[in-house]
């Protein structure tokens, strides 16, 4: 029996995890700690809410179709900001606005791949990337990350064949949290260029990178757009998850192909969300800097409190941006432990089996902890519960 496109892939992991909560009652003194999803749960800050209200009431064009590749002012703002932040040259014509970063990835793959082609993904990978490749008839070629969850371009070179169309990496990483060194990104760029394939760099979490200055120099290269496709999300920066606003930065020729995809899928990005993102870029710089510091403090709290986990046999494999990635000590798969943790410890987090191919047994020893929505005290409580937990 032939599978459909959707039948070629697995169920959405976050939706599956939410079903573990059904019919589970948590004691009053042990409320649920939800560290399953990397999305802000709070609404945008009050000034942005007021700005959105003004857009809804006073900007008639915000309720109509707009340009397929996005609001011109927002494209120009991204180009100017990126040029300054990365020390390179990005033009507005090299920026397109998408309905979230997942759509940006989907659009990039649609311009690159045909049936039977393949894309290299470092593992553990972001599951939605693997899902889209499955549904596109594109083979996912796993590239096991090395020490510190950092992939190696030399290892990737051994996996490239005549059907390889791209290498797709995420930095700061989802699910591992690690920030890829600039030299790692440069090595992947050089490899991709030499082999005539694309390098897709998803920088959804760039606003929460712990490093000062540009995290890489890929845009300094005057010919960056012959190889690089960068993806971004406004959702994490301004808490605009429900408005679905992302971006893809690539060559003008690539974006001409992207336009075909976007026009047939959504016609245009969310008009209100685009205007909100633009308002945020113009007015929330200081606020976003404060949000970054808060996330960095929560990252520090992971290090401050993980000691009790070490003594219980857990191992921290990676940490940064919104995520920590850990190895558990039990002789039971994380896929089976995850629902039990909901029932017995009131902790919801995703097993590593959701971030690796089914044949990769390492996922059964791993968990992703999305800590962006719990504060220092919540992190301390989380690790107390995990350190006490036994299957």
C-alpha cells in the first residue's frame, strides 16, 4: 500500500506529548512543570499590544492581502539590522517574510529538492525539519553530532552524494541548545560551496545567543548568497507565536522561486503580525535585551542546579538559548519514561526519541528540557523532582 505524503512521517511530537496530560491530576503541592515546548507562553509586552490594537483599528491595509514576499518596510528593516549585526551586506531584495520559520524551511526545501533528493541534518535534529523532508519525498541523512553536540563538516563531507541538495543546521541549536562556533559554520559553508549545495542556517534563537557581537561571519563574504540560506523567527523575540511571522534571507534568484511556493500556500504572511514585528524592531530593542538577559540567567541556573542531577546519574550534554539536553541514567527508553514523568513527577518534557531517527537508539537515553518558560525557582524544583525520580 502506498503511503500518502503525510503518511510518510510521524505524528507531531508536541501534540503527542500534550495527550500525556489527559486525565492526569497533579497534587496541589506539585503543579505541572511544562518544559516540553520552546515557545513563549506570555503575550507580547503591553506597549506592543497597544500598538497591535492601533494597527487593527486604524490600518485598513492590515486586513487585506499584501505582497507575497512580505511588507517592504519590514524587509528593509531586516536587511538593515542584519547588515549591521553581522557586519556584512544584506539587501531588502534578499529578504522574504514568511508565515513563521517552519514555512521558511519548507519554502527553502521546495526550491532546492526534487523527489528522491536528500538533505543532511545533524542529529539530534529539530523534528519539524525531518517531518517536512519526509512529506516532500526527500531523504533525511543524519549527521551524528560530535563532542558537545557540535557537528563536524569533515564528517558531513563523507555523506554527500549526487542527490544531496543541502545541509541544514540550527544555531543556537534546537534541541541541544549549543551555540555553534563561528569556525564550524564557516567550515560548513566552505564544504557546501565546494560541493555545489546549499547551507541552510536556522537562527530562530539568535536573539538569545550568549556571545557578544556577531555569532559568525557568513554575511561578511560578498558572495554569501551563492550558498547560504538563513532562516529566522520573530516569534521568540517578540512573543508573536500566534501571529506566525518568520523570515528567509537568500539570493534574489532563490526568493523568486520562494515566491511561487508562498503564493500557493498562504498568498501573503500575516499582515498584522508583520506590522507588529516591524514595530518591535523599531521600539523594543531595550526590552528584547532584557529578555535575553533573563534567558541567559535561566541558562546559568541550569548550571547552578544540575549538580544534584549529576549525583543521580544524569549528564548534561548541551545547554543554551531555550534548551538543555540531557542523558538519563535508567535502563528504560525516554519514550516510556516521558509519560511516567507526567504521572509521577508532574514534569512534561520531550524524549530524545523525538529528535533522532527511530534506528538511532541514543534517543532513548535523552531528554530535551525547554526552560524558557520556567524561572530560576522552577528550574531548581524541576531538578529536585528529576533527581528523586526512579522508574
